[in-house]
C-alpha cells in the first residue's frame, strides 16, 4: 500500500492546496477526548494529525506542551494505550497519523517492536525532535523495513545541513520556524527564502513549517514558503482551556485556519 | 571504527537539530584549542594562581590507624577556590568560550556548586551569567543562590517537572535553543552530547595527573585504589582518568542510594538504571518501563541526578571501575567520621566516597594505599546534616 503521507501530498498538489498538519498530546485531558479531537480535526480540514506521546522531560517544548505532557502523565498515559487509540481511530479515518515523541520512548520500548507496532496499527510516520540527522541509524533500518516514515527536522541554524538532510528525507521535511522551543509567537525573524533555497535545487519531498504558528493568517504566510504548515501549541492552548469540552472550539479553530489556508 | 564521541555503546549527540550547528562549532573549537600551547598555558596559570592548584594530597594518619587496613590519602579538591572540583571544568570551558567570542554563559546547577563556580569565573572574565536551578533546590540551597547573586549572576528558578537538577538542565537546553548565536552552555558534569563528556573529563583529569605525581613523590608508587563519588561523574572521571591504563589501580565510584536501592527513593543509576537516551547521550538512566525518567532522591543535592556520564557507564560495562551504592545514613556517618577523625568537614557528596572507602580499607593490607577524592567541602551541608540528626539550628 502506498504511504498515506505521500498520497496526501500528491492529492493536495493536484488540488493546488497546502497541507494543514495539526498536533495534540495524547491523553490530554484523557484518551477518549484525544480520539474525538483527532476525528474532529480531520473533519474540519486537517490533512495530517500528529499525536504527541507525553514524555517526562520534553526538552524541545515550550510551556504549553510541557503542561499538556504533565496533564497526560498524571493518569499514566502510555505508549501501548496510544497504539490502541490509533487502532480505534483507523475504524474511522484513512488520513495520515503520525506520532511525535522523544527518542527514549522509542528506544526503551524496543525500536524494532515499536516500528512493527506502528505498522500494525497503521501509524504512517514518527517525528523525533531529539534525534538529529547524525543519529538517524537509531531508527533507520526499522523505519525502512516497515515503511513507517521517520520525519527529519530542519532548523534556522541548519544552513549547509539543509541539503544533506533533504537528500535522505521521506514523507515531508519538518521546518522549524524559529530558534527556541515550541509555543505560539507573534513574529518570525527567519529568512525562509534563504533557509529553504537548497530545497528548490532538487527533487525533494514536501516541506512544512512549524513552531509558533497560532492563527490562519500566520499559517497562510508560512505555507506560501513551502507545502504546508504545522500547528501545535495554539491547539493545545484550547485543550488546556476547555479540557473534555474542547472538541467544538478546536474544530472551529481548525476550520478558521483551513479557510485562511485555502483563500 | 568507533564513532566519534562514543565510549563503547555509550555517548553520542542526541539533541534537537537547532543545537547541532552550535555543538559542531564547540567541537571544532575544542579540537583546535585542546592541544594549543597558549590555551594550555593560560589554563595552567588560572589553575595555579586563581584556583589554588595543585590541590594537596594529604596522608590521613588517624583514619589509617583507626581503620587498621590500607594507608589512606585524601585528595583535597575541597581546598580549591569555591570549595570544590567544579572550578577546574568551569575555568576550562569559559576560557574556551572567550576564545569563541561568546559573551553570555548559561549553566545548570543542583546543589549550587557548579552554579557558584560558573558565576565566579564569569565575574573573573567579565561574562554575562545566567544559572538555571530547580526551585526545590533553590529552597534547599538558599545560601548558594545568594552567593551567585553576589557574584553578579542571574539565578532563574525552574518549576517544571520535579523542579530539581534534571529540570534545570532541560531549561538550560531550551535557553540554548533560543539563544544559540550568543550563548555558551557550560555543562557542569561529564554528561550531555559530545563533546561535553570528553571535554569536561579533560578539564578534570588534572586531578588524577596530580594524584599520580604526588603519590610517586610521597610513596614512590601508584595507589591500589582511587575512590570518588558519582552523580553525573565529573570528579570521579577526573580522579580516575590517568589511572585507567594502570590495571593495578582499582577504581571505585560511590553513587547515592538515598533511603536504599530497594526503595523508590535513591539515585543509584549504575545499580538500578537501564540503557536509555536522554540529555543528549546514550547511557544508563533511572526510568520506568515506558522510558519516563524517574524522580530520584538523595540527601545530597549534587548526586540526585537520574543518569550518569557515558564514560562511567562504559567503565562499568567493561568491568574497569566498580560502583558502590551508599545510603544517606552511611554518608552522614562518614561525614561525621571524617570531621571528627581528621578535622575535615567533607561535602555530603564527597562523604559518599569516604563511606565507600571505609568499606574497602579495612579489608586491605597495611602496605596498600587508597586515595579518596574529596571533591568538595561541607560548609554548605551543615544545615541539612543537622536536620537529618533532628537538631534545630535557628540562626538561618
């Protein structure tokens, strides 16, 4: 079967649309709400959903996602429960689902077992923010064997590394918008034309910009530089505010971003 | 061929992409300066004139007689400026930071010793300094917080997670991700991504080089064992390193067993940890079955870290070093013993090493020699020892 991420970007390209990738933390405030939120986000216009696996020490996250991790870990959300969650979601959606997680979670679970389980429950890719390109051998063999994509990140500091990383990227390339950690921002100082220039020189996989995007207007602006945008903290802020009642407000937010993105 | 920055399976560079360029820049700078005669001349001068090196190697005669076994020598890192071995590493890293043109220094601290050393050298070198410290530790070590303020550093409390050392490290990493161009991250132990474990070890290895020279001068031979406490493991790596090739020298690390390794309240990473990847390195960590990092505990704020430097994990894996687990009670007893027997009040961290040494010394013969690395002095711990013994001190 064709990887859902690749199929998704091909469809979007054919329609002349940009990808909307959204993030929530699994088990925040509980797994039943996470399940509803994923389906609601797809329903209101998300193309790809990243499910965050909560970690005790998320060093790449700002306060919003740190707090979401803690809320989730308070009731001991674990990786097996998240596999079951995705398995249930697959009864209702065929859209790409990714896990966003720290390397220790993969490693401790057993990298081979982890990728096999991802394949079994039909997780399409994983994003591991504390695994830089140089350490990709931790997962590469299993990622390739199972077809579960390992999504690489590029940061404003990557410069001459961009091409090297793009050469080996599959699925999409995660472009980190700014220095620092996740969290909403008012402005972006990165020169995206310069940062992303190497990507125009070859036939590389699609690229999406994330970190700090908080509304439709910013999403539109960012997506103009590439193939889509990723929104996390802005959604998690809504979940933090409304808890189990966040399905409707999150849906409204996603709809507003989708509209702006398609305008 | 072994990969760069690896000790067997351990080590590596597991950090976000944002920091990779800075880590490579640091690696290149360190490679350039580590054998540079001018850099080393400056560093030796700072060690001698500012930090008070070489630190004394002292024959503990009363302790030797009392224990009735091997001859005991104490390496007095507690007599260094700022009262601990931490200054050795900070002088090295900040001299490097200056060469790299970095103006802003960040550091994490647990007990406050590394924070104080960093604030001290920043004052000396005219660098801006921000120290991250768990808010729980700030309460436990308010004296060191004020000391850092006196030295002109900004101390930023960290409330996330368990509000202790590991969370301070998380926050320092986040700061580094945000201010990568201007900022140098001065890590306090032989941990983190390559090149830190190697670089910090190199700045601390002067301890074992001095022990070796002093021992040859006093006894005309090498010691039979060197004992040091291990949290992240920088004083122990410093005390061990020059002896690794000398197979006749037994290397003993003392880690914190808190209320006992069979209780949930300890920080005994070698005894109870599992292989994992965290804080930039592959090493042993105290963690649950899903890889969530454990809360750890020790009476010593300098040893309650859930991981250990990768080179220690390696030395353990090949059987070159042994690691003892020392409980709070054993450490406090050793703290009191050394104070009364030798007139030296050790840091509670170093008291773990004293306790481990006291287990092996009586089993050894009188013609053998043990060196205890006394990594720091104990003034900072007097309140917590009093509290442990149920004594109320009201002059706080």
